[in-house]
């Protein structure tokens, strides 16, 4: 796209940058009510079999992902026109999803402003090294990177760290209102956990909520990972980086089956969301369908998205993601030249 196309594309999307109060309220109802019902059913299913609880918990986890999408929209001030309404609903839903509204909203805004910018990595994104950076890295840095990108660490241990540890603390230089919102969220989480544990017993609470938490956490990390880690993605140094290209080429269209699309709040239309975060989630599909240029973007499916698991490093020369195997020859060549420490299997 040239610059004129950029401006034209933004203009085509602009009319959709408005929320509908009735649609937003209805989404809260058709998301929160089923989640609460499923939670109760999962609890009562414990008297029959944990396997039944697990099955119900998996479905409930899908609704928790949908709750997170509402929280996510509130952080972008796109769910309601009123900023206070976004903050109130966002803070409450943040307690349910274990995310502090103000802190996460700040980090996520940085992610949108710097996504796919090689010179501005580090806030609100997944750790990505280029091939050259990996080859030139120390042994310990490469070990750390391999551990970080290991699927078990990223999709199992990652959610535990992000939800239970990272988001419980304020970032440096956070403003007073942001800090207070994090404290309020933490207090709300504790009170809610204590209240539910008192009502159903702490063992039952851990079994039900633990199942829902792990499944939804893994799904959430997977969605974020796969929508920015696909073979022909977009990464550029700051001087060549373009916001619109980063949005439509660096964010995928994750074409999901309709039930999963609904549960994930249309977040599969990630290219639309990155192009215009002010579009509410329930309008993303319409924007995609009515904006021709947005239909010609990187598209992945459940099957093809599994290929993303092998993508580890960004190749600046060929403009695509590669795995560790692709750089073995380069590493071997550099080792022979005594330029890097050894670390290859």
C-alpha cells in the first residue's frame, strides 16, 4: 500500500469507530450470565466426576476469554462511549480475568503503538529475536530465549506468571490513579476468592476456578501468540516502520469456526483491531467484510496456525519467521570463524 491507500483505508474504517450501548449491554449479559451458570454447574459436577467438571470448565473458559475481550475493549475505550463506564466495567471484568484495568491498558496501548517495530520491542508483546541477534547473543541469552519460546513454558507456565505474578505489581513510573486501580483490582480478586471459597469450599474453588483459569489462560496466550507469529508477518526497523502496514500485515486474520469466533469476541479479525482499536469487537467482522483491502491480508486457520509453533526467529533478510533448524548452517559457519560461543543440538 502507498500512503494514499493508508489514508483511504483509515477513512473507510472510521465510520465503524463507535459503540452501541444496547449491543454492549447485551454482550455483557450473554457472556457473564452463561459464565456464572457454567461455573455453578462445574461446581455441582464435582459430586459426580471431576472429568465432568473439567468438560464444563473448558466451556466456561471460553466464556472467560469472551469476558476478557470485553475488558480489552474497555481498555481501548471502545466498548462504551462514556470513559467512566469503560473504566468501571473494565475494572470489574479485570478482577474476573486477573488483569488490572489501568496498568494493562497502558501496556497494551504501547503494544499497539509499537507492534512489529524492531527498535521498540519489550512492552506488551512476546519476546522476539532476529536471526542476527540470536547468532550474536551469548550462550545464556540463547538458552533463556529457547526456554521462553518453549511451548510448555509459553502456554502453560506463561499464563501462571502473567496472571498471578506480573499483573499483581505496578510498573515503574506508574501514576497514582494507575497504582490505585491495581491495588483495587488485587483487593477485589482476593475478596472474590475468599467469598467463593467460603461458599463452596476452598478445594472446590481451586478445582473449578483452577481448571477455568488454566484453559482460558492457555487459549488467551495462544491467540495473542498466533496473531503476531505467522510466517510472512511484518517487522521493520523504526525508520521504515509504518503503522497501517504493521496492522494489516503484522496482525493476522485468524479464521475460526463460528462458535470459536463468537467465544473469542471476533478477536480473530486482529488486523482490523490493530488498524483501529476504537472499533468495538462486535463490529470487527462487519468492517472486514465491507472493506475490500482488509480481505486481502494474511489469513490463518486452526490447522495452519499450528505451524506457528515452529517459528522462533525473525529473518530480516527474507522477511519471514524461521525455526532454529534454518539457522544451523549460519551458526556452524560462525562457530568455525570463532565469532560466537557454541550452543546447538
